[in-house]
């Protein structure tokens, strides 16, 4: 569910006439057309499933837990996660306090857009920022590579290596664990937490608002857990900056 003021920021696609609007209590309840045929329902994680995934992370392999927290806490793709760095040519770290976000931490994300290399800043929860700093201070192996997340040998990861890491977690927890599900979960939780849709579009790196429709539907149809339980992983705009 989303507040009326937030919903109106989205330009809905032409087939949005199937949405049912319930303005009671000041909320909009979305009920877009159901998926047809045998197309499987996109996976999103309940907060309890995230607990199981985090508990399955190997304590002697801190990269694994940080990767999970980054994927679900910022919505980055695996290719973007592999490009997160300790710093850039401008000398600034990829994790910073953003005055435009009320002093909240933000993560610099690099990706390839239609017009070449692009950069965006994604606001993140203080808990994720603390996890990044803890990894850098205690667990990141010495290396000449600038990548934030590196292997035990100090080598940067490629997307295939991240996928293998998630496959090992999937074998432990008994349900599918993959990067796209973390990205969907991030977006759906952000909708439930009341993110402005333009802010969410920019954080996900979408050129326009049309892809957000699927996230709105997931947010409306799925119980993902208590809001306060997600605040450690996904930024709550109404929560404290630190």
C-alpha cells in the first residue's frame, strides 16, 4: 500500500485501468491485472526469509553477508555490486554522508546506460553503512584493487562469482536465492516504507517510471514483514539519519 500523495508521482502505463483504488484511511490499494498463463510469480523475500539467508552466511566468509546486505539494501545489480569501490578518480569514497538526504549515508553506483557509463547515488540505511565500514575495517583483505568487495585472495569479484556465492546460500536455505529477487524485494519494501517514486526510480537506475508498476504490485500484494524490522536493511525515510 502507498499513500495517495506518493502514488500520484507515478505515470501509470496504459493498462493500469485494472487498478482498484481504495481511498479509505488515506491509502491506495493497488490491484492491477493478474499475471496470465504459466508465467511464475516474481520472487520477493519476507523479512523472516532474509533472516534465514543471513544466518546461512558463513562466519568465516564475511564477503557473503555483505553481498546479501548490499543487494537487498540498495537494489544494485550484480554487475554494479562488482564495480563498487573504495574510492574513485575524484578521491572520494563510494560511501558518503549525503546532505541532500538529511545527512543519511548514500552509495555511489556505476552502471552502463544507453548513453555510456553512468553514476547514481543510492540512499541506504545506516545499518548497511555500518556493515560496509565494519567490513572495510576488519575483514577486507589487503589488496591493490580498488573494489569494495574482494575475495579472500584480494581479487575483485565478477558477476558469475556473486551468482556462485548465492547458489551456495540457496543450497543451505532450501529456497531460491538470486540477485534479481533481492532487487525486487528492495523496491517492494521501499514502496511499503513510503519512498517517493521518483527517488526509487533514480535509485534503481531506470530511465522512466514504467518499470515501477511491477514493484508497486508486489508491494500491494505481499506481506513482507514489519516495517521496523526492515529498517536495518532498507532505508526508512521516516527513520533517523543515524
